[in-house]
C-alpha cells in the first residue's frame, strides 16, 4: 500500500517514544516484502507536529487524508510496530488504527485556527533532508532576490510587511535592516539569536529542529540585503538536536552552493558559523551575546552604541531572533501587503507560541497577531483541565507578566500586552489555573533572575537577591505591610536603574501580579499584633 | 572644536563635544556620586550611582558615559535620585561584610563616604553576611573579598594600564568574585608585576598593602591619572 508515516522525532517527543517508534516502524517497513501492507510506505522523522503534550505522535497520510495519533508510550511502541507488521493483506493505511494510540482530531481548533507560515514545513518534511526542503520551496526566495538584485527592495518589503522582532522587544525589523545596510564599511555581520533561555519557551527550538533550512534562507536573505558576508547562529548547548540539525543543514546548503561563496551562481557569498552558548539566560541579551561570540565573558554593556553600529568584532551587526529570520521567506513569498494584512495595524504577520502549564492541549502553535489570548488558551488549548478555571496567563517569562482571566480577551500584539503590564516576549505562554498562588509564580521567576543575573551592575546583582528574600518572606507568612511596601519600591528601583534588560524587567512578574492579584499578597501578610486591651482599673 | 550647550541643575553650561555629563557637571562644581567610574580607565557604567534625570525621557541615564548633547536639561539630585543612591549603597553594604571600625580603609573609603553623603545611617534591607575569603598569598598585598564591591577598577587598571591582566570576574550574579589568574591564589600568578596599581585604585579596603592596619590605607587615584596623562601626552616631567 502507499502512504506516508510521520513520527515526531523533535526533542519534545523523541524522549517519550518518538525515536523508538521511528526505529521500529522503519524495521517493519524494511522487512516487508512486496505484497505486505507495510511495503511501499514512506517513513519520516519530522519536527514538532504541534500538540507536544500528547506525544509520542504518529501521523498517517494516505489517499484518504491525514490522521494523527498520540499518546504512544515507550511501552506501546512495540505493539504499534507489531500491528503494522501484521496488517492483513489488502488493508489500506486509511483504515489502520494503531493500538495503544489515541486518535487526535485534526479538525479541532488547535489545528484549524492556526496560520502556519514560519512553521509551514515543520512537521511535514524531514529536517535532515535538503531535498525535501527544496521540494517544499526552500531557498526559492533567496534565489529570486539574488536574481532580481535589488537589496533595497527587499528591505522595503520587510519594512512594509510590519514584521517586528520576535525576540521580545518588537523592534521593527525593516528599520533595523535599513540601519545596518546604511552603515559604512565593507564588512558586516549577521547574527541569529537562538539562545531561547526563558523558562517555558520552546518555539525557536521547534523551528531549529524541524525546519533549519528556513532559518538559513532567512539569514542569507538578510545578509545579502544589508551587505554582510559573515554570519553566526548563537544557539544554546541545551539544544543538542537543534545543533545537530543546524550542522547538517549548513553542510548540505554549502554543498549545494546555497551558502558559502558565490551563492546560487551569484557574486554573493555568506559564511555561516555556529556558536554554542553555555546556556546563560543573559547571553540572549544582544550585547552579552556579542561578547560571547567574541570569546569574552557574556556580560552586557550599555547601549548606545547599538550592535548596528558596533557589534561582533566591532563590525556593524544585524541581530535578529530565529523566528524573525524564519518569517522572511514566507513573507517574501506571499508579499508584504498580504503578510501585513494577517496581523494587526501595529503588529504584522503571525506569531509562534509555546503553550504550557494548566492547559489541556499543550504544544507549539502559530496564530495571526491580534488573536485574543482566550482563543489560544481556551478555544485552541482547551482551557484548564480537571474542572479548574484559568486564573492567569503568563507571557514573556521572567521578563513578562500575568494577564488575569478577566482580560483574556486581550489580543496578542506588542502594545496590548504592554498596556497590561506584561510583554509579548518571545512566545512562551504559561497557563495557570485557580489553584495557583501568584506570589509563588513571582517568587519562581525572581529566583530565576537572581540565579541568572550576570552580576555586573549592583541593582540587579544585589537587588534580585533582596527581592527574592522579600518574596520568600511573604510566602512564609512572615511579611507585614512594611515589607510589602518595600517589595514594591525596590521593584521600581531595580527596574529603573539596572544596566540591561534582564535587571530592568526582572521585577515585572512581581509588579504585574501586584497589579492584578494584590489580594494574593495581602492574604499572606502576618496579622497585625492585636493591641492588648487596657487593664480595667 | 564644536560646543554643546546644556543645563544641569538649572545652570547653563557650554562644553566641548564628546564631554560626558559627569565631566560637565564636575567642571561646574556639581558633585555626582560615582564608584565604578575612574578617570583614566574605560567606563563600565555598572554601579548606577551616577544616574541622572533628563528632560524628555523616563529613562535614567548614567552620567559617566552619556555625552552632553545640545539643549539637554539634566537634574542630578532630585529626591528620586537621592533615594535610588541610598538604595544602591544599602545594596552594596548588605551584600558584603563591612566592619568599618576595623577596616584598613576606615576614614579613606569611597563606600563609607557614599554612605555619609547619601545619608545611609542604617540599611532598610537585611544584611546577608555572606561567607567570603581573604587572599594573603601575595608577598606585598592582600585581598579581602568581604569588602569587595565588584567595581572592577582593579581588573581594568591591571589590564589597561599595567598590561598584566591578572584580575578577572569569576562566576555570576551574587556569586561573582574577583579572581586572580585562573582563579588561583594571587601570589601564584606570575603575570603580576607587583606594581600595586590595583591597590591604588581600589575604592574600599578590599585591596590593601600588607602591614597597613586600621585606617592606614589611602587610595591614590591621582597617581593613576598622572600616569595616564603622561603616557597619553608624552609628557614625563610635568
Ligand atoms: C535578558 C535577555 C534575554 C534575551 N534572550 C533572548 C533570546 O533568548 N532570544 C532572542 O531572540 N532574543 C533575546 N533577547 C532580546 C535580544 O537582546 C534582542 O533584542 C533580539 O535578539 C533582537 O532580535 P529581534 O529584533 O528579531 O527580536 C533577550 C534580551 C534580554 C534582555
Ligand atoms: S541588569 Fe543584571 S544581567 Fe544586566 S548587566 Fe546588570 S547584573 Fe548583569
Ligand atoms: S599589582 Fe599590578 S600587576 Fe599585580 S595585580 Fe595589581 S595591578 Fe596587576
Ligand atoms: S577589589 Fe577593590 S577595586 Fe577590585 S573590584 Fe573589589 S572593590 Fe573594586
Ligand atoms: S515535539 Fe513532538 S509534537 Fe512538539
Ligand atoms: S559611575 Fe557611572 S555607573 Fe558607576
């Protein structure tokens, strides 16, 4: 019979049975002889399919359409393989029901409401095959822009698309590219920030693991547009599969003349190197990242000068996030106007989120900018499980804040989230149900910042420790009203005075929970000692 | 040379282009507290004591690295800034172990002076009493980590002026520590020329001459400035 079997072998699923499933299904197909139902089947290990919380996942594609099965455990893998091997002759893939696997409805909102541009090929193609990426259209936009040979026109397209930096800050990408392009000098550098250090964020990982060529194409287009000939991808060491897939992809692209010298027969050359960071959150901050690429201690420095003027090795440098670069090929493919029309006025296009926490369907999804948070967490994610209600949704990780349940109608765009005291951030979205203590949440993130502070400036180095101690004091029920006032004022001090974004936003989870959930803090305060009654004479 | 006119604390000033707000203020006799900054060394803007308010932006900017620009209106000592500075000093005192009465730098310590100028007579935040070490392995000098405020002046002077690069910062966050060589005892680091420059620029009693006792250490930043000036202008006999 004919058909395609796709097994998610990305990091989220590989460990919970995905790798074993691919191996054993592969053995069955290899052993099948002509006439066996399993013969003629194509098996692919693919990147993240989306509902990571349901792993391991198996997708069957046949003439009758696509069907997805989840919940396959490492113990169940052998049964699935045996079932495939023992299918009675003549069975169609469209009717096979793998045992010990749960069908997942592909028509449910989680899939239906997505708009997959960045993740277009993720979960469809084998990320280790350049041929599949090419067949899916990868490098088509790079070839086209090289042929048309008008770099300013590419920058203009990116500007008009309304694309903004997906690393968290939301700086207009077209403007950044134009600034670097205008910098004088023959040598410039393009850097991809793949540090992804926020707890609860794994969007960039799914792109790196599932479709690395999309990133490489985006970076090459950017390099050509701004006039850079060298590039770096700075990826954290905790992502071994992403690193392996990137290495493979870079070698393949170089081999086919899509990276390196004289790309696609043009005069444009682009040397791309991988730099593996040791997993410090602060190394995601752009100036610290530059120092780290240069082989120095990964600590931030004051800006200006911005990397566009003084970046890696002192050269003008364009730094963008993984998703920002990966948005470029689809943006150019559909056109700036069509891309801008997908999002809101101030935030064009789509955004990838990683949805986790107290939610029924956790995973990676891509939606149009401006989608209400409720649509993502309730309609698509299915809300909180076990009869609980959602209390808040945390966005932006340790640099962000909590959106309370009564504001879930807020659209996801940069400005709306900022107004609520949170941030879009890089795309981590953690759902918290009504059993959550918001002081606990604030304390967790402060502990994280305390641990990750680089220690260069005093407000962050010493302030995050004092803030963490104050939060612990609240949790222990030992704080009084004066401690709460001190917590609040120290938050403002650290936010206003720290040198880099880490310290400046470290107090945000506290300030945002104080704003929306002050009751959680007040409930923990030590009761004022009762005044001893005057003795009656 | 082109000139920038600006107003600091209500006073109209004209300074050459490239002058920092700190230099402009000092020139005009307006004192802005500093700690990490030292004329003659590269700036790091890490201590945040010199933050000032600038009309038209909510962001506080460090005077030690912000160039004066045309028409700037700067406030250097608003109540908000004074409270921030006091808090910075509290954060510094509480993260180390400072017992002034028995310190070599007592009476000549920049941290102690700051406590006085910012009115920090007690800390509103709890002292943390960290366990820190003392390195007495060098034949002439000592380093008491209990008193180190991680201003990195020693790191910079040794690297930028002496060219020996003995010091670095190790670890991160609250675990940061000044390290000699590859985190070796200072006395075991061959690169050290025993020049004493790091001791000279250290604003506290963290680096000291062995043999100095309570209140006997004076830091000598002026010597550094004279040396840097002499090198820069090739004038050795002022
Ligand atoms: C503490 C800190 C951590 C950061 N981590 C990341 C990160 O992991 N990935 C990322 O793309 N940007 C991160 N950023 C933002 C970068 O500094 C930078 O703004 C971004 O990479 C620019 O790319 P964009 O314009 O495409 O968003 C971080 C910033 C701070 C302050
Ligand atoms: S804010 Fe924190 S992470 Fe950033 S420079 Fe200061 S100490 Fe380092
Ligand atoms: S004595 Fe001189 S060479 Fe030795 S550590 Fe200090 S500054 Fe460096
Ligand atoms: S030893 Fe002195 S000069 Fe060096 S960082 Fe510590 S306080 Fe600053
Ligand atoms: S990692 Fe397998 S579905 Fe996301
Ligand atoms: S003196 Fe300006 S930040 Fe330290």
